[in-house]
């Protein structure tokens, strides 16, 4: 099964929808990495490489959006959600402008570039901005669907993408249905609900098999939209399973795990155990080795799921 | 280049500036907060822009082909909102809503609730980037609208301003005109004491801009500078307008105490008396041409 990075799928989707003349794409000297180069080759008049100046890139996007453009701004998550946080907050989100902020190279699976480039805070930071939609697709298929959907949505969004080539998942599942903002139930079990986002969805599906071998049946929810969170789906899973494990390749503080815990504790208190980076910076290393080092693999999810099931008793 | 302003026009725009200034004082006093000093330094610039230069229609504030103005120094809403009200975007009476929790006329410029505001601003250094984006959109859409951005001279300490300046020069955005309100004072002191951005003209020149310097309180000089900017092709223009912070009220001029403080009743009465006298003189001058 060939692996594809979500950033590559995004680049393809952007090229596919690029004939829409409202779309303008801005980059900060990382076109080759954010994979907007295909769009730029097809529509050079609407692709601007504005240099290593993310703050200005976001501000320019705001101005373009006031003139009716659908603007995609691209860089590593560290430099959009991180460096340009305040520009995103005040120039895009406060005036609710139609700009799609893309953060590629999110999470520890950036690999050997190390901590300065492994953004772990993007989900929490973007989620804290009023009115901001926060997306985190898991694979190539879902990334393309999200990209096309947010191009039609009139408002500010942040989409988290990865550098690592990841397994295909959603396109192989006959029951997978996509609707922007709705969680997809990839598996239906009664013992524990695994709520995952990004490449942790694939890990959750592997954990499903590990758990099945131990007689534990899990529900798996694929959350491509961390905000607004599909609270109905989360609460239904909480009621059905009585315990939850969340999984994300981000700091466990304030991301998907935080979002799920907030919803559950207010309306259906059940144990919520979180798999994620436990509030530390990542090392340089092979992406898969880093996932093991920081305990964000399928085995870690399965282990947490077993613990969650025990907490029910 | 358009001819210089006639004596009648000069008198009219000076009068409108005096009205903007008087209204700005009223707004800050009523709201018991707001930015007087930087508003007063802007009144002549806004008067010439809104009443002469900008191709706008207050009845169609979102008309896509309109000229745009981004107040990058977004705290100077007392002057901006006053100019918009006097220009007919909304009733002057509505200015009483400024900074009042019951309404949406917020302290810093807000584009969705205040008609005529082209970009929400307030966090310094960001408005100029939005103006660059608007100018780029104009080029993309082959429209002939012009984009104006007003910056504070303290504001240009922000690095983002120079990222934006680099981009505007790089893309030869001759439909963009920045105006630096060079009143020489920021919150904590003079801009030289804090962190000197001088020489402002040479910095912009180095970033590929056409630089024009003028007296920012002389409506004729402002007009001429705007005409020179419009005539310049192939590069963006910046007008470095020499102004006086707190202009028009003797005890507020050139003082950082009046950046963001509101006057008490006594100070208000003294300030109002000075501005009323200046307004009466402007009215008398304008009446000569009726």
C-alpha cells in the first residue's frame, strides 16, 4: 500500500481546484515543502512567494480576502500557527476573513530537523482563537476532501498537515463518509472509544486490531475537525462505550484531548485518557522512532484503552 | 498632475479638519478613554483624503472598485470615525457610541460594524500588510482603485512594516500610498529616545519606494503630495508627513502624556475652548468663499 504525506495530497487538491480564479496562494519560501508548487506551476499569476516573512504573508492574505479572494497561506505549522499567531488572531480571525492557514510539518514526525520545527502547540493555539475552524485530516483522501471543502467555506481556518508519508486509510473503508466538521466513525465497538486526529487515526485503527485480540471492542472516531468539535459524535461515543482514549500527535495540553475532555466532563463524565506528546519538546530522530520514544504508537493507544476499560469498573 | 487646491478648497478642507479634531475631542471625553494625540495629528490628512482624494461613495461602502484606506495606526479611531461620520457613512450622532459596551463602535478600527472602515486594525504593524494585499488584489483584478495606509512613526518600529515595505517594492505596487504620521512621539517618549526609526525617508527609498515629504497639517501640501504619489508609476509611494502630536490644543501638543489619556472636565473645557476658537476662525475663512 503506497504511502502519501498529507502535505502532498493537499498540493494535489489545491492544483485540482486552482482553476477557481478567486483562489490566491501565498508561500514564505517553502513552496517546495508545502507542495503548493503544482498550483504555482499551473496558475503562476495567482501564486506569490513572498519570502521568509510570515507575519506579512498573513497580513497580505487578509487584504486580499477583503477584496474577494479565497487565500491559502502556507508554511510549516511552527511558522504559521506559531510565529504568525497574533496576525492570524487579529488580522484574520477577528475580522472573520476568508483565509485558509496551512501548517505543514506539524508534530514530532517532522523527524530529524528537531524541536524548533516540530510544532506541537498549533492545535491548542489555533483552537483558542474565537471563530477559528481547526482541521487535521488523517490521510491523503481526507486531506483532499478537507481542502476542497474549506475552499468553499467562507471564513478563517487552520489546517494541520504532516511531512511524513502516511498510510492510506479512509479510502479503504467502505463506510467512510465525509462531511466537513463531522467526525467519521471508522469502527463501532462498545468497550472503549478511541478518538483520534491526523496520523494517529491510522495508529488507532492498528490499536483496534491489538485490542480485538484481547477481546476488547473499540469504537474509532476520526476527527478531521478539532474545532468546532463534533460534540454529538463524541458524546454518543462516551455514552456507548463509557470510556475514551484520545490520540493526537501534538501536546496533550489543549488539543484534541483537551477538547474531548471539555465536552465529556460537562455532559457525560466518563474516563478520558489522552495519548499525545506529554508537554515536552521533541528530539531529532527518525519519525517512527520518535513516535515510539514519545509513546504515540498503536501499542500506546491500546495500552491506554485497556487502562480506560479498567477504570470503568 | 491635478492643479493645486484653490483657496476655497483649502479653506474647506481646513474647516473639515477642524471639525474632525473637535469631534475627536468630544468622543474621547465622552468615552473617558481613547487616543487624542495621534488623532489630532491626523485631522488634516484625513480631511484631504476623505473629502478630496478617495473615490468612494458612502452610500455604497463595499463597492468593489472603491479606493481603500487602512488606518494601520488603528488606535486613532476618534479621528477616523469622525471623518467617516462627517463624510456621510453614518450619522454624526452615532459617534456617541464610541467605546460604549452597548454598541459595536470599538476602541480600535473595526470593519464589520463601522461603515466605511476597510480593515480592522489596532495591533500595530499589521494594517500595512493588509494594504499591500489589497493593492496586489487590485493589480490581479486589473482594477484602478488606489489603496492608502496610514502608519504611525512609532509603529514603523514593528518589523512587519518592513516585511510589507519589501513586498510592496518588490511587486511595484504603484497603486499603494503609505502615509507616515511623523509626530515624533510614542507612548513612552519621543521616537528618537525610544528606538529611532530615522531616517524614515531613506529607509523607504531603500525598499524601492517613491518618497515624498510634506507638512502634515497643510491641506494644500498634503494634496500636492498625494498628487505626486498618484503620478509616480512603477513603485509604491510613501508620504512622510511632519505632524504635531496633540495638534491644536496648546497643552496637548508634543506631549506623550496625551497619547492615550482622556481629559478631565477642566482640561476638556480648556481644550474645547481652543478648538472652538480655531473652528470659528476656519468657518470665517471658509465663509469668504461662499
